[in-house]
C-alpha cells in the first residue's frame, strides 16, 4: 500500500498520517520530520537546508528526491508507506513515478482562513518530534518522552504566510496532477480529527 498525503501546511497531514500508518502497519515517511532531524543533528544536509526551511521556502528537489529514494528502500517500507510532505512540486511527483507507483493520493482540504490559527497553536517535541496543539494540550513537556516542547521557527506568523503562498504556487498543482491520473481522493479536513480519520480509513480500505 503506497499512499501520498496532500494538503496545505496546517491541514493535519502529520496527525492523520501517524494514525493511518499505525492502523495499517505501513511506514510514515515525513520529509519535514526527516529534515528537522538532520537539522537537530547538525548534519551537512541539515545545515544546508536550515535557512530555506526557516524562511518557509522549499528545499531543492534533488536533495529531497535523493532522500526519499533511499528511505523507501528501507526494510520497514516492505508493507507499504505513506508519504507526508512529499511530493511538493511537479518535479518531485514526476521523480516519484520513476521510483514507485502510488495507489492513492489523499488531499486533506482546509480553507485558507483556518490554517494560520491552527499553525500558530502548534508545538513540537524537541526530543521525539511529536506534534501538539495548545487548544488540546497545555503542558510544556512531551507526554511521550518528557522532553520540552518548542515552536518551530517556520511556524512563526511571518513565515506561515510565505509557506501558504509557496504551497499555492508549487504544491497545489499536484491536486490536478493526481486527479488526472485517477488517483485523487478529497477529504474535508475542516472537521474534528476523529471524523477526518474515519473518512481516510474508509478510503484506504477501499483500495
Ligand atoms: P508542513 O507543516 O508545511 O506540512 P513539513 O513539516 O512537511 O511542513 O515541512 C517543513 C519544511 O521542510 C517545508 O516548509 C520545507 O521547507 C521543507 N520540506 C519538507 N518537505 C519538502 C519537500 N518535499 N520538498 C521541499 N522542501 C520540503
């Protein structure tokens, strides 16, 4: 089972991806999480990507495609995987076709007006990378590993607007790309996480 999640920043891709992967026993591949790990560890790739990420831009297609190509060959991907945050450009989607075929692209649709609020309440764990929202979780340490929570640099208001505009320019065209291939399913993401999850599960079960 090979899935792609599409949707603007703040649509809830990461939250839903984690649950779907657990439920169906497939690997969760988040290019954003992979890049943040590289930055935390101070690798060459992490250091090279940092400025672009913090400005809300996109890391170069070559770097990202290379990263994903290696990742999908790891043993935990044998049962399938869910790509969260990749592809983000037409060039990445075309490269993915050369790497593997995809069974379904799920587009989590959320109106633009809701996104900024959602993102500005987001908190991340500095230890394990788990995500939280202040409307539901008010502690300042992670309930999974105990490490302190922080606000992602690219979640600050001045960067969020840029990320949304980069999404509109570069990533939104992928909705048509997958629709034209008959692989697209739309889900209304402007509901409770439980309702959204139930819809996505039903779609994936229909594959
Ligand atoms: P979001 O909350 O917008 O889904 P992610 O955690 O997926 O954000 O990604 C954070 C940042 O990492 C992006 O704004 C971008 O700079 C970089 N990034 C992640 N995935 C990709 C990709 N496929 N191509 C280029 N840049 C990426």
